[in-house]
């Protein structure tokens, strides 16, 4: 099946045993990425026997697609209702408890399917609520800004901590190119930035495999690479916002989502660059600052992670061994006690949640892996090969600039102080091995 890895259609509705040893499934029935896709939702709902739909949008996506979709459903004699999620007092809409409750209150017994009409936040909210209320979940992206449309996890802000809750993939996706080409250029650039982050997320996943024997699926990894290649190969068209560029970006984002769906987690598409993004997002929420686009943050963070990979790639095995020996001599090795202290310092009121995520909470077995530094040295050739597979920070920044997205923290709106803090603390957002955790030894 590897020859079909860059295509979308062959994977839909499939369940199969993979060469990685795991059974994979892609329960999505239908994906339409073309002009007029919006008009295909009502016939699909009729075919599936869904007579009652709940269309979920915000005030922006209501005008972009919500009203038109409501009219299309009514013309097909479907009972469709609108749920327009209200922003908070700061004009923000986040996938948090407030928004989840808003949507839950609109889910009536007659709503057989919930339709997400929007981008990341709306999809994450609908994905979670549809799963918990046992409703069908249909997707109508209004901007090619994130890769989570096809995935199964719902990244939610719960108690101020960003965590991914297992939920469900959409049953069908209707991505109308006539709608997507009208997306704000910043959102198109954000989708491109989210895809560029795959360079570092895939490398982080390989670090986990080499150092810890973490389960790894070459099929899912190659699917992500193919989606990334679609975007990089069409960077000029994406930058220009042409229909071809937007189509290729949406296809790349969808392939990335399917790769996560197949393995049941976000490892193929989310690594240290996402951890930086999540840390910035949580700090902005704590400080009641306006949110930044997810993909814009990921793109800038990927440039920072690429720089770390460049530095590691420059080290010989002897130099890496010397760096580790010097770290041990200074007493700066990452012991459980030291990591727990860092988490308490960096996360404040939500530290308990982060400690639990990292297996360092009360009652946890937080024994230290004493053999890790030796493994790093022994396997340095493989590690160095992984590091060299990541494009340079300058190359990533050039692609981002071409797409019209921010390339530096200054352009993004993140201060140097916050960047330095995040480089120390963001590695603990998820209990996953990344280049930031490797950097604790070098």
C-alpha cells in the first residue's frame, strides 16, 4: 500500500494490518476537496439517513459558509439548526470549557449529526462534543489553516492546560475550494506553517524510536512526508493563494490528519514545535492576551527547533560524549527531581497537570533512566543522521516568508523572555521525546 501513500481516496473506510505490526483504521467515509463541495453535504446526509443537523459556526464562519449551508440543507428538506458560538469578553474563541458547554446546550435529541463549519477551534469543539454525545461528526473547513480536520484527537484547554483528548474523526469532509480561496492570507500561511512543522515532528518521532524503541510506523511517517512535499512543491501557488495552491495545501493538511488517524495519536505531525506553540498559547491565556494563529506559532517554533537540530548535527560522537560528560560534571543532568522542580517553576497553577502528564505526579514511579546518556553516545551516528534530515532554520524561514507568514518571534508577537522560558519548560507539555529533551544532555 506504500505506493498509494500520497493519495487520500485509497485510505477511506479502510482497516488493515500494517507492516509496523499494528492494525490501522481510517473510518472517514468521504472527503471532497473541490469547488462546490458545500453542496454535497446535504445529499450525503440524506444518503446516510440524517434528517436533523446542527451546524456549528462562529460569527465569521456564519457569514462565510454557515448561512449558505443552512439554505442548502433546508432546500433538501433537512431539519437544520444553527449554533453560533459566542466569543468571550476579549473577542476570543478557544476550545475550552465555556465553548464546550455552549455547544452541549444546543445538542437536542433531533440532532443526529453535528457539522463543524470553521477551522481549528470549532472542529476541536465539535469533535469532542459529537464523540461524547454519540452523534455523527461532519466537517466543513472554512480555511486551510490546520491539519486537524481529519484527525481523531481534540486539543482542548481544560483548567488552563492544553491537552489532547481522544475523540473521533469526522465521518465526511467537504472542503469547498470556492470558499477556501477566500480565506484570509494569514490563515493560508498558518496552514503552510503547520505543515512545515512536520519536518521537526517526524525527526522527534525518530529520536523516540532510536533512543527508547518507541513504536514507529513508516507508512504514517511517509504519508506525512508526502503531504509536506505537496505543500513545499507548490509553495509559490500557496503564497499566491491560487486555487491550485489552496487545493494542494488542503490535500497536504488532510494527508497529515489521516496519518495521525491511522496510528491513533499525533506523533507523526506534532513534536517540539507544537510543544512551544502550546506553551505560548497557555501563557497568553493566563495573561489574557489575544490568541495567535496556531499554524503561525508552529511555523516560527519549527524554525527554532530546526536550529536546535542544526546544532546537534554539527557534533561528532566524541563531541557529544564530551558534552554529556561536562553536563554530568556540572550536576545538570535531568533527574526526576530536577524535572519536577522545573515543571513547578514553569507552569505555576497548572503544574500538577503537567507533572501527571510526565509521570512525575504524586504516587508515580519516577525512576530515572540511568542508561540514557550512554545510549545517546552509542547511537549518536543514527541520531546525527536524524538531525541532518531536518532542513536548515534558514530554509524553513525562507519558505514561511514566501508564504506570507511570520518567521521570527518578533513578527509573531512573542517576546524574547517568553521564548527563553519556553525553551526550558515547553518540553514538558507532552511526555514525548523531542530535540529539546535531547538538548538537556548536550
